[in-house]
C-alpha cells in the first residue's frame, strides 16, 4: 500500500481531482489517500495557505498528488507551488506534451518533454521594493552549479532511460551572461558525458519561434525555471491545450504530481474542466511508485476515451455536452470496471 498526500486544491481542482482519484482507485493500484489542504481554500479555511498538517503529511508520505492552487496576481501570499517545490527540493519539473489520437491540432508527431529547473532562477522568491514609494522593484535570479547540475543530469538520464535521442538546452546566455551562462556551461559539461544523446543549444526566444514552426525538431528540452514555465504552456498549445498536460515534480526523496494548468477560475463550477491532465499526472505517479500495470490500464483507458471523442469535455470537442464527471466515468468504464 502506498500512502499519498492528496491535495484537491482550488477552483476546478476538487472536481478534476475527484475524477482522477476515482480512476486511480479503479485501476487496481494500492493507494492510501491522506487528504490535506493548501492554497486559497486552505487560507480561507485555516488562515494559512500551507497548514503545518499538510507539510507533516508530505514529510511522512514523500508523495503528493495535487490539484491546482490559486495564487492571486501581484499581491497576497507567495505561491505555495513554489514553496512546496523548494521545501522538498523537487528540482526537476517534467512536463510531457505529445499528440493524442482524436485531438486535432495544427501539428502532427509532436512529442516534447520539458524538464524545467524547479527551485531556482527568477522564482527564487528574492524580490522586493528598493524605495519606500514602491516605484523601483528588483527580483534576483539565483542559479547555482549544484542546482543546474542536478536538473541537467536528470534531463540527460531521462533521455537515455526513455529511449530519447536529443536534449536541447534553452537559455538566454547571450544577455544574462552569469546566471544563464552558468546553466549553459553546466549543460555543455553534462552533454560531453552523454555522447549517445544528441545535444543542441537554443536561445529561448528563437526556441519559441522554432517550436511553433517546426516542433518535431524538439525531443527533451532542459531549461531554467521561468523559461520552462512559459515553454511548457506553449507546448501544451501545440497538442490540444492545457487540459491534456501533466507534470511531475521530482526530487531525490520526494515527488509531487499535478497538472500543468492552474485553477481555471473562468470555468470553475461549470462542469467543463478536462480531468485528463490530472489523470495523466496520476499515470506518472503510478509509474513512479512502480505500479506499472495500473498505470498502463489508466493510460490505455484515457487514450481510448479521447480517441473516441464522445465522452470528452468541450475543450477537446466543442460539440460535446460531456462534463468533468461524465469523462471520469467513461475512463473508469473503459478500464472494464
Ligand atoms: N500548478 C498550479 O497549481 C498552477 C499552475 C498554473 C497557474 N496556477 C494558478 O491558477 C490560477 C489561474 O491561472 P490562469 O487562468 O492563468 O491559468 P489556468 O491554467 O488556470 O487557465 C488558463 C486557460 O486554460 C483553461 N484550462 C485550464 N485547465 C483546464 C482544464 N483542465 N480543462 C479545460 N480548460 C482548462 C482555462 O479555462 C483558461 O482559459 C492563478 O491563480 C495561477 O496562479 C496554478
């Protein structure tokens, strides 16, 4: 039995997480869910966005399955997502984006895995005003050799273990010669130790253009925190949108699985949210836990449901009247339960 901390999150979080838990429970995986709270809803309920009990649970289970958390723009508490990634040193954020049968997009044969540095860079949290009038502000981007090495090693090892051919480092070392320069130097060092994996370097702005003109040239992409955040939404757009893209936050002794998307306030409470991204995050978690048969069962079922296109949410089929719950039910039914 695997103990997993379950955080349903904010906005569309509870509705999609309920479906994902239902699907995982039906897969035969042996999971014991320990429910905990975080985000805006936790703040409203407990007066803190990250209660001690939530951290006590993750301290124990070392595995979390999390819905999206709302972080108010500009003001309010610091992102709890960033705080959790830093506290548990979840340094590699793995975000795969690939075409799905049944989802028509502008591109075919896209299969990109973004490996985003998840604890440093411009999201280090070192940000403040420099004047009492608050008319000058600064953010510090912290990049360390250790932090760069562990995520870049992870990306190359991931490529080798998953039969991938190429790693592209996306950087801005032409302008940010120290922080981005350090990341690029480490990438070149690591690449020299993985001669079986092709290595490419791209300046991040040019990489954006290449991704929308010829996405098939990308395989595994490794990059710093903010660039990875942005590029992974871009890759989501190439293959059918945020409703499909899962993410794994991996550290040496803890891991957290979630969708790439946020709490989607524009569709909250409308039974429109696609549960596929969190279900696929569940597949990543099951594989991480060694529950390979259950992972395969869930993946095969969700691929069937999406391919058939009948019980999918309107982001995938605008004619569909199917909601979040009905799509979850269809995935369970496709597992033969
Ligand atoms: N990991 C996280 O917890 C996480 C990630 C990103 C954003 N956020 C937070 O989420 C909040 C909202 O952010 P946002 O609106 O910029 O981004 P968002 O990802 O919530 O939504 C962007 C767009 O994608 C759509 N969308 C997202 N998930 C969908 C799904 N499952 N099915 C169908 N459509 C979906 C939304 O309706 C919206 O139009 C913010 O507070 C932000 O900080 C949290």
